[in-house]
C-alpha cells in the first residue's frame, strides 16, 4: 500500500481510492488500454516509479 495508513484498520474505501489513483495516473494500469506492459518486469518498474513519485 502507498502512503501513510494505520495498520490497525485498512478499509475498502482506502484500497479502492489508491487503485483509482494508480489507474488515473499511470496509463499502463488502465484496463483494456493500448499502453499495457509487455513484460512483468516493465510493469513492476512502472509501479515502482509511480510509488516513488506518489510518496514525495
């Protein structure tokens, strides 16, 4: 999970909000888009880059 969150309780709304933020900011995470990752390595690198940017 990205960002600061209490480990005691992680609600569905928090998880869904993070998912929406990722999908709206990173084109390759949009479902059925043309900007998909051809390899899992590039998919992971894209997520790592987004996570670094998001946590600035």
